[in-house]
């Protein structure tokens, strides 16, 4: 079997960023990335694809072009883990050994958990910005709808980018308002949770848009089935006493955010906590039971908002701690739970939620420059112009000073920046 210094499972946002951060710190380290997909996606861009702002192509690059110099890419999937032997097994049966393992395989979108959904996606007015190939269909439906009922759904937490279901709603409603169709469109937001957004500081600004667009806000309402041909969605609605009833709604279009879980091969592995997520310490991102294992990104158990912004801050922390571990030193880099959710409340304005563990606000800018609790044009420009570049050119290249200068405790991190 082959072996390497650091084996990274998943070449998504977190995996590539960690590989780049590791090699910036220690060029010459033998880093292997196991990733099955030929294509890498900038998923935060899909919200803008669904609103006709970005082309789909802007959100996609070939994986081979993103593998950092010095890392090796194995195009395959990990199917299981043998931490006692410091090995993973790939789908073709190969075993790869490692000194340190970094698991970053993302989240599972569980489309099949909603009966009727998979077979009707992309047809019958059923769409989702959670898939590259479907986000353009969202924009098509939004442009075509001149009247009727539009449903937007949000499953139980945790999901990646908790704001994305309502971003799709606001940008659609904004288009209907601009074109004069809004008065003929009934919008319902079916949210399986009990709050509009998990951090209360951002809720007042969002509520103004709910009112502006005349959205019928339905909490504790969870999508349970879809009949595409009949254009009918079924919801389980829980009332204040906990009693559950079934509510059926006809629709002209529906934007679905699918239920989400840890990937199956993680849930079934020795890496998983009882919750199914990779069992890590929320500060160091070091596995709670396995000495030479780390986890980050959407698949890990840390209770941060699952976002690329979080992965951007986590990657240098993991890189730093992996190197400490390989050197036999104490792990010192810590992650503060930072995550960010740019809520696109209208075309041209964003409420920029930035917060860490416990809902503590962690704004990147002073309020006079950009107050994240208010809708601003500046935040829109950040999302539509700066953040994609920060992603491709900063985060995925391990240029932390470009994007995450405060990700590692000041004074703790020895920064070795390759020329
Ligand atoms: P991913 O980037 O999903 O990568 C996981 C990788 O692991 C994939 O490439 C996959 O192929 C690979 N993999 C899976 N299984 C295996 C296996 N068995 N073996 C090897 N590899 C495997 N974030 C923000 O910060 N801001 C936003 O505005 C934002 N908006 C979003 C809007 C939408 C519609 C969506 C869908 C997401 C949004 N996100 C946003 C969330 C962001 O995209 C994710 O949080 C981020 O991509 C997580 O990175 P990750 O590396 O953990 O997972």
C-alpha cells in the first residue's frame, strides 16, 4: 500500500484550502488529496446563479487546476477508515497509509428523504439552488412566473449555508417586485425551524424584507413529500403543543432546500460522534478520540455555521495543528467558530451575518465601514465581486493574509509563507 505524510479526504473548499495552507507552512510535506470529482464548485455562487447574476461557469473549475503544487491528487472516493492501522480504503480497494489524516468530505444532501422529490427536480416547477445543474432552472422559473403560488422550504438544522433558502426567496421576490408580478404571486416560506435566522441581531433587517415582499412566514413546517405532476407539496406542521398535522399546498413553483446529514461513510465510521458528524474538538479541530486525525468543513461536529467562510478560517488552524502534531508539539491554533452568511435581501443589497460560537458577532469591518446588521451595497459588492476572488486566489491557494489574517491566535502561529 502507498503512504504519505498527510492524507486529506475531500478536495472541496476545506480540503483544498487545508492542503494549500499545509504546503505554505511546510513545502516538501507529502500531501495526498483523495477526491472523486473532476470538478470543484464555488457553491456560494449558486445563490447568484439562481438569480441570474452569475453564469454557472463562474462557479466551477477543474479540480486538477486547484490541487496545490506539491500535493498529489488521487481521483477516487474513500469508503472506510482503519485508524488503528493509520489507513483509509478507497473504492477501488487500494489502501493508503498516513501519518496524519484530515477529513473534509462535506455534507450529504439527502434528496431521497423527501418522497417524490428526486424524480421531479428540474421539472414541474421544482427547483433548488443546492445543485449546480438546477440553479439556472431557478432563474428560469422566476422569470417565467407572472402569478400564482411560490413555495420556499427550509429543512431542520444543521444545513450548509443556513441562509441560502431565504436568499433564494428574497432574490426571487425582488425580481417579481421589479417586474410588477409580485402583487400576483403568493409567497410562502416553510421553515422547519422556529426562527427566521439563528442569530437574533440580523432578524429585524430580514423581517423588513419578509414584510416588503408580503411573505407568508410559516415556522415549524417541514416538507415531507412532493407530487410534481400534481404540483402539490405536503408539510408536517408542529403546533405550540407539539401536535403534528399534515398541510398540503399547491404550487406553481417550489424552491427546495434538501434535508442534510453527515455523509454515510462518515456516519458508519470510527470517526463519527453519535450525531454522525466527525467528532472533533471545536477549538483545535483535533479528533476527540483519534490522535492523528483532524476534521473540518461541513462534515465536522463543531457547532459553527456550516459555510465556506468557516472552512476558510478552519483550514489554517488545522494546518497549524497538523504540523505541531507531526513535530510532537502541543496543538496551539484555535478556531473561534467564525462563519458568515451574506443574506442577499435584494439584488444589490446584502445583510452580512458574521458570527462565531454562541452567536457572538464577529464582524470583519468596523460598523462605520460596513454594518452587517443593515442591508448595504458594500456587502453586495463584497459577495458578488470580492469573495469569489478571495476564494479562488486566497483561500484555495493558502494565502491566509489575503483572507483570514486573524484565523490563528496572534503570537502563536509561526507563519512560513512560501515565496
Ligand atoms: P465541499 O466544498 O462540499 O467539499 C466536499 C468534497 O468532498 C467534495 O468535493 C466531494 O466530492 C468530496 N467527497 C465526498 N465524499 C467523498 C469521499 N467518500 N471520498 C473523498 N472525497 C469525498 N458558504 C459561504 O461561506 N457563504 C455563502 O454564501 C454560501 N452559500 C451557499 C449557497 C448554497 C446554495 C450552497 C449549496 C452552499 C453555500 N455555502 C456558502 C456553503 C459552502 O459551499 C460549504 O459550507 C463549503 O463548500 C464546505 O466546504 P467542505 O469542503 O466542507 O465541503
